[in-house]
């Protein structure tokens, strides 16, 4: 019975993680933007409308330890505002989409989902973040780079 339980648990764990990552925008040569006034110095806009909005094109902030996720998310959002200059607020709402990674001792990572609310509007969007892999950090469509950060 113990062997059967062990096998069942092993199969369940392995089945939760895909054997191949579907993330398309990992770039191990990417350099994280400099931080000034608790904000990333983002200078470019995303060319792809999927950037950040699609689990296969997350905003890759990694590799980070778990305790640095909140700080780097803060730096990212402190550098942005809405397309019409609206201030934004955000909160982590979920994790999803397990994928294999060599940057975690467990061999797997998940994406963090943050809900973004644009002040003075009813507009809300969800953005996907990957804290396990590197990628170019740019401004997603629907946002602008804060003028004080340009």
C-alpha cells in the first residue's frame, strides 16, 4: 500500500508540471533596468500586444528569491501609469501555469497574476509575471512610462 501511495503522489507531482516550457520571451542575456526612486528605468514599449497579458509572454523579472518578488513588482509598477496618465494600483490575485525551470531547486516555477486597476475608471487588467526567468523588461501595451522615469 505504501508503494502504491508513493507512486500515486509521484505521478501527481510530475503531472502538475509540463515537461516543456511554453514561455516564448525568455532572454537569459537580458539586463534588468536600473532602479531610481524605487522604480525601474524602463525606456522601451512592448512591440507585442501579448507581452504581460498572455501566460506564454509574461513579464520576466527573474531569477528572484520569493522575498524579492514584491519589491521588484513594486519597482515595475512604480515606473508605469495608465495610457491616459491614470495612476494605477495592483494586487496579486493568483498563481498559475507551472513550467520547468533550472533556476529553482524544485525544478519548476509558476507565474504570478496581478490585477491592475486604473484610477478614475472601471478598467482592470491582469498581467502575468515570471520571477524565475530573465527577459527584457518593457512597458506593456495599455500603459505609459511615467514621465518622471523617462
